[in-house]
C-alpha cells in the first residue's frame, strides 16, 4: 500500500518489515493473526469466564465479608479473610478477561496493525497490573490458607484469640500478602528493572523503525554514530536520553 517492496519470503513470517505492517496484517496472512484473540472459542471463553468470574466473586466477596464481620473465632476469621482475598484476586482476573475481550471486540481484525500502539499504551499496562495482582493475590492467599489448615493455629497466633497481639499478627500477614501482590505487579513498570522486563521500544510515526526495536538494534545504531558506546553497557535509560 505504501509502494514499498520486500521479499515474498518475508511476508507473514512474524517480523514486521513494512511501515504500515501490511506484510504481517494483509489478507494473505491468516485471519487469526490479525486478531488479539485468535479464534471464536477464545473470544467466547474470555467473555463467559470474565462475566462469571466477576459477578460470582463479587457475590463471594460480599458473603465472606459478612462472615468475617460476624465471626467470633479467630481461626474462622483468618480462614474467611483468606478466602475473601482469593475471591478478590479471582475478581481481578475476571476484570482482566473482560478487558481483553473488550479490546478484541474494539479492534477486531485491525488489531494487528494497532498491535504496537496497544502494547505500548497505558491501558495495556493497567490490564497487566490488574492480572498480576489478581493472580499473585490468589496464589499467596491459597498457599496461606493451606498452611493455616495444616499447621496448628497456635503456632501462628497467640493462644488467647481475643488479644490485640493476635489480631495484629493476622492483619500484618494479610497486609503483607496484599502489598507483595501489588509490588510484583508494578515491578516490571519500574525504570530500575526495565532492563529485565522491556523487550523493545515502539516509535509511533517514526519511519526509521518498524515494530518494536530491541536493544541490539539501538546498540548498532548508537555505535555507528558514537563510538563511546562500543564498550559501554547499554540500558533503556541511556537509549531514551
């Protein structure tokens, strides 16, 4: 469409060579490669699972919140609080599935051409954070629930379930689970760790590059223009500045 020519072997090979991405998103490529969700089953699964996980876990959250409030046993309250956290995590996964399904419905077969704009968007980052918090919160809570049922509760809290110290220990444990889940979700977005998590940068409306540009490509370009990068480790912070 732009008048550019590439080898026919480079068409639909998974590498974006044309500025308009026509080589990977044209009619000659499979229809599934042009969508975010590659087939009807995945689309239906995302909608059905997302709706079910969202509303069923909302119900579980409400029910267990009342049980926690009315519970007089510290052990029972601990178990119900952990079940509540599992439900919150699964609720977030439901939101994530609905978000992915909505994005697929919005872009339809135009997703392929908008792929890198989507991957570099704040909305994509937000969905990634939601899914990570949800999955980690569920895993940590289920693991803690298993431990609380296998190990004697007397080794976790004070023998007197009415003491302030016992309740503080319980709330500290639950707060740690929540903070750990949130920290793991935001860790990939931190500039300090982006060299471990960022695969490439996308330059919108820059004709010099197509698709995501990895660190090796940046290194070769900077090395050709400035020799001081020859023996210097290259970070994303250096590239952006």
